[in-house]
C-alpha cells in the first residue's frame, strides 16, 4: 500500500501512541502519514484528531544538530598534541577526551528507547539540546583537563539522545517513497561529519586556541534550539513505563567496560597494564550477556525491557547493521590513523592535514542525498555492494601505495573514493535496516544501531592505532627510520580496514534488493 505521489514537505501527524513506542494506530493512519498528502491540510481520519504541521523544519533542525554533535566527536583528534602541551597531560590522559565521550554515548543510548516512550518528543529534543549546549559552554571556558573531560561527558549525553530521535522521527513522519533521500542527509551526518572534524580542527588551531573549537559550535546549537522550539511537535503520546534500573546498571557496566577495554588495546599490545583492561573486558562481556538475557526474559513475561532486542531477529536489519558497523569502524579508524601518518611520516602541519582530509569528507557529504534518491529508485544492493567494494579497494591500495615519500595528492586521490564508498554504504543501509522493522520497534532499533556504532567506532579507532603503533615498533627494531616506521605501521592499520571492508562486500551481496518494509512485521510480530 504505497503511494506514487510526490511528497509535499508536509505530512499529517497522528496523535496516537505507537509511532515510536507501539500502540494501535490504524493502518490507514500509518500509510497516510508516511505517503504524504496532495493537500497539506489533509488530516488522517482515524478518530484520533490528528493535526497537520511542517515536517521539513523538524527534520532540518535535527539533522543540523546531529551534524554538529557528531562533528564534535572527532574534532579533537588533531588537537590532542595542542591539548597535551596546554594542559600538561600525557597522550594516554588526553585520549580520554575521546574515550570518555564514547563511553557516555554507549551508556546513555540504550536508555533512549525508554526515554522516547516516557517523555514527549519535544521534551527529549529540548533536554538533549540543553545538555549539549551546557557541555559546550563549559568546554569553552574549561581551565583544566578534569573540567574539559566533564564538559565532554555532558556533550555526549546530549548527542546520545539526538541521534535516535533523528532516525525515529524520519521513519515516523517521512513517506517511504522519500525516505532514502532524507536518510541521505543522515548519511552526511554519520559519514561526512566525523571526516570533517580534523579539517575544521586543523584550520582553527592554525589561527586560534583550542577553546575556539567549541566556540564555533555555540551559535549553531543556539539557533537550532530556537528553531526546534518553534517547529518541534509531539507525534507520540508519552506512556507511564517504568525504568528497569537493574538493566541500566548492567548496560552501563557492559557497554562501558567493552569500550574501555577497546580503548586500551594499545596498552595491551605494548604490554603495559594488561591486567586491568582485560579484567574490565571480561566483566563487560559478562554484564552484556546478563543484560541481553534479562531483556529477552522481561519481554517474554510481558514486561517492558529497557532495550527490546527483537529487531536483531529481522535478517535485513541484522545484516545491514553489521555492514554499517564494518564500514563505520573502517572510516573512523582511517580518520584517526591517516592524520597520524601524515604528521609522523610526511611531516605535514595540522592545517595541511585538515585540507588533505577535506575533499574526502566533502565528497561523502555531497553524494549522500544523491545516493539516497537513487536508493528510492533502485533499492540497496546495486549501491551498497559497489560502495563496499570501493572502500575495500581503497584500503588495499593504501597498503600498497602509501610510504614515507607519498605525496599529498596521492592521499587525496585515495581518500575521496573512500568517502564516496562510505556514502554508498551508509545512506541506503540506514534506511533499509530501520525501515525493515515494524513501527513499534523504531526507537529500539535505532538505539541498537547507535549503541553498536559506538562500539564499532571504539574498535576501529583502537585497533587502527594499536596496529599503527605495533607496526612502527617492529619497523624501528628492524632498522627503519622514524618516518619509514610510521608509514609501515600505517599500512598495518589500513590492512585491517581492507579485511573489514572485504567482509562487508560479501555480506552486502546477501541483502535482498527489495523495498525496505517487505519483511517488516512478519518475523517480529509473531514473537510479540
């Protein structure tokens, strides 16, 4: 029951529980909401007194907000040496500015399914934006490392709430026929924003202090908050669900422990303080196993789990998410490892590093909406398989071609197709994975995807850096110069990316080239 009409930019809101949280909105209401209306004033006549309102400004403000927040996640990658000198901290301590951010994200995101049921959409948006705004304001004036770390934690809490809200809103209010195009904007957020971080950071650090990395975010977030207050409307009805505190604790220990262990891989490889990270990893994995078992048990007993794991039973969702994670880990690992290679092996300045990374990020950003529009016409497989293959080819070419004498032009020539491949993978699969779920599981599916992305990001960053370090050490021991050793270590890291993206190609080829919602309710609803 799909419509061939072009979306008008305005869709009727359905005043019913369930667009995120489940419930009994009628099928007519669902398809009228998704497929749009020729008349912007059209309402859905299902007895629930719906009202029309503009969807485009809501999506736009969420996309802009998420873009700034994800950009913030990698903004400090190039700034770490500057922060180390200014705050008198070691590299291991400085790395906690990124690790702490990911830890907080991984702890908060699993609770977003509960938050989006318990609170109104407008309340979730305002809370997230205020948290990020307060954290950014503290970071601007942070005089010491502990204060800056605290600011990053507050920022991360806001970021963790905005991402699931963005994806759930798109799935609830955007028609199926235009979903790929809109998800292309999300693809820009997910793939281009992290890649742009080093470019913007390098430019700012060349002219001003690191405080201005946060100053430039303040006006954008304030404007987005004001626009959101004007246009944001509630499309769900809050439910009085109880928070399972035990699940929250298990989730925090589990996801937090795994990310901490991943962030400590370099120390484990180097033989420093192995016991604590390995012990934390064991506790984290055990906690996650107990957490997952508890969620399944709660649902089987008719209770509301903190994080509903039923989306993982839908094959399209699971395979799509796995391919996304492999691509995201490769992209984020490259964003961290490539600047280290350029500064350590090629002797490039932070500004030059930023300018070198910029074309790849721009290519990914520009291509995202175009890929989304193409996905609406041809489906996922003709786009995702070539995209993953392109990423794999680039990674293996980086292994073969990059050394201590490589030119800036060669790096740009490799990084641009990597960004293009990332856009071809992320954009269709974001729409395909979540669109394969029934509407009652949108919020939980989004929370699962975003939580696993944090784990994938931590894995990619940690393993890339660990392999770069290990490869460099072995090269030095064999008599290589410092520059050649750094280049040798970088090829180890890029080889890991090549392995992950090659696996992604194989998995992507198994995806069904059909509309996202074909298998939607059958597998999951039977277990409801």
